[in-house]
C-alpha cells in the first residue's frame, strides 16, 4: 500500500518532496488526518444533478454564448426561472394581459421560447415557477388578473387557467417542459409558523392548478418550495393534490452578518438534510409521503446559497469567496450521500459593479466580465466528473476537519477532499496507487481572479494543501 501525505497551510499551495516536508517540520507539527478509500466496496449510486436559478439576468443568458458555455461546462441540468416580475424586462413575462371575465389571456411567447430553447441547447431543462404572493397584488400576477378579497390570492380557477396556458403552449410547440412550481416561497402568504386558514386557501389554489395542468399534460411535475415544512407536509398528505417532488430552499444564514464560518459549514451539512423543529429532513419527508401516498418522491433544493439576506449592507461577501465554495461542496457531498436529486444554486450571475455595500451579489458568475467566482468552480469540479448512477465508494476520514467523498466515473476514481479549517492538516490517503491528477481551488489565487489549479503527481511525491480548499483527485482505474 502506497501512502500519500497531504499538508494544508493557510495561504498557499505547493509540492515538495517528503524529505523537505519532514525537514520543515510540517508532518510532525500539524494534526494528521487519515483518509482511506475502499475502491472495491460500493455504498450506493449517485442521484444528484446540479442546477441554478436564472433570475434577473435571464436575458444575458440568452444573449451571451459565453455564459451558456459556462453553464454547459459545469454540466448544469435544471434551470429555474420566474414567469413574472413587475419590473419591465426582469423576467420573460409572456402574458401581456389577462381577461378575468373570460379567464383567457393575450400572450407573446417569443422571449419564453428563446429562453427555453437556450436551456435545452446546453443539455439542461427548465423549472418554471408560476406566481408569487404579493401584498400589493401587482408585482407577481399578470396585468388584469383579479385577487379574491376573501383570500388575498388570485381566484383559483383563473390562476389555474393561466398555469394551464403554459403547459398547453409547450405541448403545442413540442417543448418537453416537465417541472413547475406554484408560487415562489408561499410561506410569505401563510407564514413561516403556518396559518392553517391561509394554508387552506393556498391548497385550494394549488389543487385546482394541478388538476388543470395535468389535464393538459399528465406528465408534468408540479410542487412548491415549502413542502418539507412539518406543518405543511402533515397537512398536505391529507388535503392536498399529489405533489411530484419534495422541494425546499436552503440558505444557511438569514441575516448580515450571518453565522461564523464553522457554523455555516455545520448548517450546510445539516439544514434541510436533518429534521429539526420546523422542517423534515428530505429522507424523513420522503418516508412520510411514501407511507401516506405510496410514492417515493424525488427531492429538489430549488434555491441554495450561504445567505438569503441583502440590504443597505449589501450581500454576504463570503458567497463568492472560497468559503462559499467550501460550503457549496459540503452541501453537494451530503446531497449525494443522502440521495438528493437536484441542487439549484441561487443564482447564476450578477453584476458585481452594481452590488451595494460589502458584498458582490448572489451570483456565481460576475456578469461584468463573465468570469466565475469560486462557488462556480466547486460545482464544476463535481458536475464535470459525476454522472447519474455513478457508483459511490466507501471512504472514511479520521477528522471532522476534512470531509471526503469518492466515486467511480467511467474509467476514473474520483476523490473529493473538502478542507473545513483554514489551517494546515496533514492528510494520509490510503487505497490508491499510481499517478494522480489533482484539480483544486483555494485562497492562493484571489477570488476576484478565481481559477481551478491543476497538477499531476506520482505517489512518491507529497502535497501541501493549504487552508480552505476543495480538491478533486483522479486516478485511472
């Protein structure tokens, strides 16, 4: 058995001989982490595909081939978009006017068709979110659509007719659009703690929509993004129409400043994966639905980032830094191990020059120069090298400081190392012999010039892995 010695020191990355490392005192000084890979023991298969939210800059995605190429290079498979925002040009907005009396609308589908075509061209598919509650009633419903004063929502039959028009259009144009959500973040209507009267009104709207959409195309998949909340799921298995996937948003902070790095990483690995006082973990939610309705549902995180907050202080600057990449890699690792089907990062791109305060926005691509931030590269390392049904291999780490994941893709063994501490850890890797190709991101290149670094080594060489790091090691089978 050949052992590789890995060493992490905050601030830089280098290759040295084992004797040089020993002479420098690195191996003796820093804590050791033993990572063992058993390439002959399969513990499962991968179900995860990656995706993102295409929000304000949807038109730039259509117009710039370089952005679509970036999305294709990372192998993103599901792209979420909104139907309607009140700001001109902020979303495709195909419904020019809705006639509440006839429950019909005037539509211009050109922008929607172009966007959906661009999504399919890169090998992905859309998830279309229809509607959102707004107290002003003007921001997220088509012009002309009435609101029932008794419920503070659109009339179910009217909104269902609008939703059915989307399904009908794609059926008539031959576009295989499967995924839909009814309302973004409906907790803004019925509350985080859940007002059951309002939940009932939302249920009525959803039920009518689901029946109308499935009547047009029985193959559509419909849900909403609060389905793993305990009160909602417990209610829904009794009163709601079928949902076709479990859907939740995952932000690990909800204020600025948020939690410190260590707490963010902890929440990255637990929030929405483990049950808590408010939400079922995905696997628990799956069991509840399976027991009640007899179907094992797919699972989708339809928005995800370190922090959901923004304001006068801007956004959380860690979103675009190596910390954001480590957090994202931790989420993907747990998602793979727990059978998650889709993880959608919020969001694809934004202009850093327009971001206020101390942050750079929510995007993983800087649209000012079309260059990625570090969280994009963390996802690219995984997305380029992980396919559906790839075998997951047994692997262990002796320390909480270094998370690991291993899988076989085509003729390569892939080992993902995620360093959660910003100080040196010496890692002894066992179970792999021969030549290794390394791809990694860390702080040795500033996040403003983020890039993947690459190196091929022989097993007699030793690595220094420095600080917060996401690294993919590859060996030929």
